[in-house]
C-alpha cells in the first residue's frame, strides 16, 4: 500500500493538524473532513432510487445530506454575528423535500462545497474571536463562535451516523426484496 493510500485510510483526527486552521478548531476541522469522507465512502454504491425513502418514519438519506449542508451554513452565519437570510430560512423549510437538483451527486457536492467554505472561514479566525459571544435564532440563545463551529462539526458527525444506518438498512432490505 502506498503512503498516500495508507494515509487515506487513517481518520482525519490522526493525520495531524490541518494547515492554516487555528489549534482550537483542529477537532472541528477534522470532524468536518471526516464527515465529508464518510459521506462519499458510505454512499459510493447507494442506489439513487432510495435517496428520499424513509424507514420507520425517520429521515431519508437525502434529508441528512441537505440538513448537514444547511447546518454548516447557518452556524457559520451565527458565528459571524449575523441573522439568517430569507434564502436560508427557505432552505431550512425545504430540507428533506426532493427537487430537480436533489440528485445524490449534487447533494454530496453541495455538502463538500459548504464544508470547504467553512474550513476557509476557520482559517481567518483568531483565538480571541473564538471566545466571543454569539446568539442563535430569534430567541437569541447564548453561545460563542467556538461553540457554534464545534456544534456544526459534531452535528454533521451525528447525521453521518444516522445516514449510515439508514443507507445500510435500505440497501440490505431492498436488495433482498428485489
């Protein structure tokens, strides 16, 4: 196994620091990079026909991908100290609703793009900024820049786990039936 292939099998948190990312955001950057890798790994052979199928009235694979993308965007908006836009509220309202652009490849590419935007945002932050107070939503719930960015990363990991289970069961059950 070549060194590059070997490195690809190692989880991001064991690969060392991500260049340009502040030390306090290394765990969040590792989690986001791992979420993106897992998304592509887990769905490499996932049949498109199951993208919006729900099991036991739980979220579809398509919802999980849309939601992870939206959460990254919304948490970064709050971290910047700004309010959500009408477009962000519309996106939130439509998470889990199939549309013409909701192919598996498009959804995964959207998540990758949003993850890259967030990692770029990380690179411009100082440790002082990470400690600044921020507020979430209309109720102005308290957080910090670091808290919001960490939440975005761990929330993505949580949904990757749910997505894995849903995708695995769908592939297993549906292929046995056919």
